[in-house]
């Protein structure tokens, strides 16, 4: 997997462009009616957010499309490289461990966080697990829209079509990568909630990145599928981590020199 540096740089470029805001940690999410209401309010925020974008936001979207368009021309060469540089150990790790972080292993990690939070009575861990579940669900649902409409052929299709084969609605499910979307949706929540730690965000994003990389290695997705999935997952995870479950007003601590206090922040 020697080409993971180029892959990582591509993903990081997209994520840095779109995720340049730090979000407050949330430790108030509980399994109650407000939690389920949060699914609806967050979904509505995702759908209506473009109407509130300014020129910088549209510039970021343009940068994403330009980057994806440029990476399209690297899709075939990246596929060829990975398919010609494989060994039994890497294949086993990709197919039996990393690939499952798109679903089963993500839920195992979430279950572990939730269980610890309940046993230790740690509200941040419980909130993190519930936010991660929501992020996973919303990101996976959103991904189904372009998957269905774009209709891109997978790199392992029997006809051997190239990366520029887009057949339209219901005729392909390659773009974007659902496994990668789910992995980054969970990783971004964990990274945001534990951003005070040095290694947890690095570990979370590294595992998600390797899960995405495994989809290219296993010839299930193109590079641009994985980059798009990572971007969607990260954006949804950041939004979910930013919004509280039961109120639009949030108390945020702040400091200025020797003066400490709080301020009210209004979450859209």
C-alpha cells in the first residue's frame, strides 16, 4: 500500500477545505425524545444549509468539484497500481478487518464507547456513542442519493468499464463509497468529541482512511468514490457533533486574559 500517501493527501485536502471549524464537545445527548428529534432537525439543517451559504461556502464546493474532477484522471492508474501490488497479508487485512469498519466494526466501537459511558457514568462517552449512531445513519442515508442517481460502474464490473462510465439512475452504485462515508461519519464524531486528546482523533481518522483505502485495494471503488465518501461522512459528522439535541441555545465558556465567563451561542 505504498500509494497511501497520495491517497491521504487527496483526502486531507478535501477535508481541510470543508472542515475548518472547530466544534464544541457535547455531553448532553440522551436516549430520549430530544435525541430522535435531533435526527429530524439535523436532516433539515443538511437539506436547507445551501440556502444559507455565502460566497466562501460556494467556493469550497467549487474547490471540491475541481479536486474530484482532477482525481478522476488518476482513478485508473490508482486502480492498476493497487491491483498489481498485492500480497496475501494485505488482502486478508483489507477484506476481513478494514472493510468491516464501514458497518460491523464501527458498531462494535460505538457499542464499546456506549458501554463504558454507561458503566462509568461518563456523559461524554454516552453522548459520543449516540452522536456517532446518528451520524452513521444520516450519512449512510445521504450517500444513497448520489449512489442511485449517478449510476457509476464499479471498477470490478464484468464489462471492464473505466472510471468515466456513468450510466445514470439505478445503473451503478460505485459513487460515492458507502463504507468510507460510514467510517468517516463515525470517526469525525469521535475526533470532535475527543479533540483534546492527541491520539484519539489521529487514530479515528487513520482507521477510517485505511477502511477507505481497503475499498480501492479490494477493487470495489475508485479513488474519487472514496474521497467523496470521506468528505460526506466528515461533513455530516461535524454537523451532528455541532448541534445540540434539545435546544438552539448553547452555553459556551470563553476566556480573555484574566477574565473568564460564558456566552450564549445560537446553533442554526
